[in-house]
């Protein structure tokens, strides 16, 4: 198989990406050529889509490998994760460039994501050194009573394109570390970087069958992973509609589910806020990565007393961002992930122009050719506008006016989603009131809504999440289950 690297992306030979199942690469007759979203017509890889039979074989190989991997000493499992972390750091520049060429993230953002090896090191440390259970007062003299967390089995991990390295890492690392085996199905839009990340696990010495890669259409191979008894658990990050359907399918066989879904995240700017800092943080949170984050700021709720002054600052921030080649120095915003995604966001912007006021000076199409959309701020939208209620997943922010702090809190909670929210204030009382009153999984005080630490829980409420949270010690709640042992010493 052709080795996938940025050098091969620039060569005349198109790199091939296929699935890895039961210890070997699987090419198929079902192929697709993937293109660079920033350079119309430039191909980056030929992808061989897995067929259902390959997914069935992956399930069988995973079940066989689980029996061996779960008995592997925790420190040995942790050592594999440590080696993956070292390899990922070593290859961060080339992996990051691959992300840019197939997904459109700017080079600094992509390399920064590739260098987030602490995700792997954190779980290596947790697996190797943290307690895995507790002892209890026994029932009977001399008896022993204890409970420990044990792996759940075969895990299907279905991951998105917007963080093609970080999100798979924070699913795969705890799953493998706790003794499970994983069948990984990455998003169609990021075949090359997924292949390169997977290669680090192979090069780190992971045994056959413990982690397998399925490249292909979710509609084709998804039914072989979801709602089948041979797969014990499903961890998914993606759209709310797809996630909710997967939960229904999984429920038919009692498959454990962890879902991280959409967001319509609010940032509240109170009258006592540092408006310059708030505008800077919200500009970053709303528009970097072209707004393609489930944690991106999408609704900006501003107290009436400072509304006009803040909007002026936010618009200036949005208009100052450089949109262009994601590999070029100084670029702030690259393309959206595909022409289809860009067309959808452009249509939303046109609808917003009919409903309200576009405050930013650049039109959405005042950008280079390709899947680019200019950062856009809307004001004065009607309360029933779908731009206020629906996730957009593009560089678009809507600004809402609040009468006071209480009204701002009400508006922030007026959403079907509940992932993250920010509040900008110089008042400790306001900060504590919003930290308590915001109906979300994560609250940011004077910080942008995106961004998360590996050692704390990640997740939301309502339509944003389903099942146990991710990362930190919360990961054990999903990837392990309790086993209680009663022992009579005779």
C-alpha cells in the first residue's frame, strides 16, 4: 500500500487509503477520490470504501482480540499509549499538514491538534496508576467484599471530521487503556489524517485486532456496528439527528451509548464586562476553524446598556480576520470542510440577510474560490429565526439584545441544546450566578466557549449529549462497568 504522507499528497501518485482489519489492509472496488476544499479540483487521496463483509470480519477479529487484550497488564497497555503519544508528537508537522489539505483547518490549528499528545499520556497514567475499585465492609467474619471496574468489550468509535485527531484520541485512548478493543470508523472527509493517526498505533506495537480501522460510508458499514449484539458499546460524535437515530438503533440490542452531539452555544456579555476582551474572545470562539466546532460561539447575548459598543467591537474583530489559503502564514480562517458545507452556510447567510441585519462589511462570497465563507455577524433577527435556534456549523454569529442580567440568563437557556456557554463580567456575583444558572455541561467565565482540558469531564445536556461524559475520570463511567466480588474465606 502507498505510504500516506504530505510528500505523497504533493506527488503525481495519488495515495491510497483503505481499511485495516484482522491484521491487514483491505482494498475494495468501491473507491472515491477526496479533494482539497481550499483548492478546487486538487485530489488528495483515493479512498477504498469498506463493504459490510469487512465490517463483519472486524467484529469477529475484535471479539477474539478482546480476550487477550483485557488480560494484558495495565502498565503494558499504558506503555502503548505512551509510545503513540511520542510518535504523534514526532510526526505532528506532517500529520497537521495532511489535516489542512483534506479538511481546511489552518496549519497552526492543525499542528496544534496533532501535538495534543497529553490526551494519550493522561489516560496512560490513569490506567497504570489510578485505583480501579474499592473494598467494602464484608458480610461475615473474615470474608472479603470488593468491587472493581472491568472493560466492557468491543467498542465502536464513530468520529467526526472537524477534529480528526483529538476526538478519536480521546475516545480510543481510554477505551484501549481500560482493556477494551475498538473498531474505529472515522469521517469520510478525513481519510488521510485518520490513516496517519492509525499508523501511530500500529507503529507503537498494538496487537492485531485491538484497534481496527474501517474507512467508508456510514450508511453502508454503520448497520454492522450499531444495533448488533457483537458490539458492546458505541461512542459517537456528530450531528444531533444522526446521534439520536443511532441511540434508537442501539437500544434494540441494549448497546451502551455515549453521544456528543450539536451545540448552539451562547456567550453572554454583561454591562460590567471588559468589552475589548469579550470581543476578542468571542471573535475567536465564533469564527476560528470557520466556526466548525460543536463548542463554537453561535449566539451572543449582550446587555442593552453596552449593546451598540460591543457590536461595533465584534464586527471589527470579524472583519479583521484573514480568510484564505490555510497553509499560508497569517491566515486566520481557511475553507469549510467541503463545497457542500459551504453552500449550506451561504444559503443560511442569505436567509439571515432577508430576516435581519448583516453587521459585517464583507459579503459571504467576498472570499477566494473554494469552500470559503467570510465571518458574518447578524443583528436584529426575529425571535423565531432558525439562525437563532439551529446549529449552523459555519462562521456565523447572531447577536441578541438582553434587558438585564436576568433576561440574558433566560435567553441563554432558551435552546434545545446545552453544551457550553460563556459569560463576560467583572462581577464575582454575576459569575457565580451564571455558573449555577446556565443549563449547560460546561461554563466559561471570561473565556471563549471552545476549548477543553483532558482531565475534566466533557459533555452537555439536552440535545447536546446522551450517556456518560467524555475525558477525565468520567471516561471510566462509559468504558468500564462495575463487577462486585463476594468472597467467603471458609
